C-alpha cells in the first residue's frame, strides 16, 4: 500500500481523485518549476556578467513580459516545460560558465529535495500533501530532463532542439 503522511491508499478507488489531482497539479506547476530552474541560471549569470540577462518560460513571444533591473523576462503558461536563460556566454571563462549552467540543476534539485523533506518529514492536510507531491514531481522532472546530456524537443527558437544542461556541461569540458 502506497501512503504518505496521510492514511489514504493512493492506489485504490479512494485514492484515485487525489492521484488525478496530483497530475493536474503537476501540469499546472510545471511552468513555475521551470521558472525556478531558470532563476538558478540567472542569479550566477548576473554575478558574472555586466550585460542584461534574459529569462523566458513557455513559448516565445509571451504576453507577460517586462524588465526588472538587468533582467528581461517573459512568462507564458503555454509549453511551460520550455525555458531559456540568455546571457553573454562569450564573456565567461569555463569555471564561471560551469557555475551558471550548474545553477539551474542545483536549484531544481534543491527544490525537489526540500519539497521531499517537507512531504515525508511532516504531517499535512491531504490537499497540501497533494500540492507538495505535484511540486516535488514538477521540480524532479525538470532536474532529470536537464541533467541528462541530450538535445531536447525542437522548438521555434531551437529548430534542432536546445541542448540540455547536461549536454552543455559535457561539451564545456569534453569538446
């Protein structure tokens, strides 16, 4: 029997609405998990570069966009698994670039770990538990998708498919 802090058997008819709720939560929270990942890239990029940096979550050409300090941003819920961090890579040495690329991985991994600790370390009402499970899964999926060295699904901005963070790190040191 699969249970978390509550006594609901999630693999039963009683648990089915909660499992479906967690799936819906995963879909709705995915753009925000992508945002957390991209912020992990942008924070060190701001420290190492003097130019503006760009962060985009979702499809290119969003209705929600703006500028805060040196950060240009776009946010769109459509295709929330797409994320992009733009910064002047040419001005960074290998160590700085390693830190910037790894920042996204570290932020997704850290968020998944903190959320997992919160799920298993504390007792919550069922609706909070379902939200936390969705948030954990969204961040864990962003981390897994980013750490494996491969080209991701092609997009309008990257017709050949953008490189994952894992592929960028591999190319940084082994190319």
